[in-house]
C-alpha cells in the first residue's frame, strides 16, 4: 500500500526584522531525495511553521513528502461518523383558535 511519508531533513528560522526564512540543510540528506524532471535534477522541499519554536529558536521544519510503498499492510480503520440526533417532531395542533385573534 502506498502512502505519503514526510522525511524531515532540517529546521529553519525567520530572520529577525525581515521576511526571510533561513534554511540549514545537510547536502547528504538532500541528495537522497533528488529526482529527475525533464532531464534535470530537482529536490522538492516543503517548509511548515512549527506550533512552538524548539529549544534552538527554530520556527519552521523542512521535509520532503514522498509517496512510498509501506512494507506492512496496515488495516484500514473505518471512519466513525458521529451519530446524528433525531429531531423530535412536535405535534402541531390543528385546533383553530376561537374568535380572540388580535388582528
């Protein structure tokens, strides 16, 4: 079964006072994820903001998202849908009010 796997390869920081994100990545890690497109080599990276900065002040994480074959066929968990509450039907009275209608 194929599924997308995130391969984390580095972290990043926002440069103070600028709209720049500075990435620090190992070349050896990048080379593993190179792929060909139109006879050229590419590396497709994804950068995501961390919920909270880590101990080194990194605000972002960098990863390569690849479709990979998983070795173990994991059972597919059924999606539980919340049960809807039935609307209680109120009985509508068909009684016509007697002549005291205000209009």
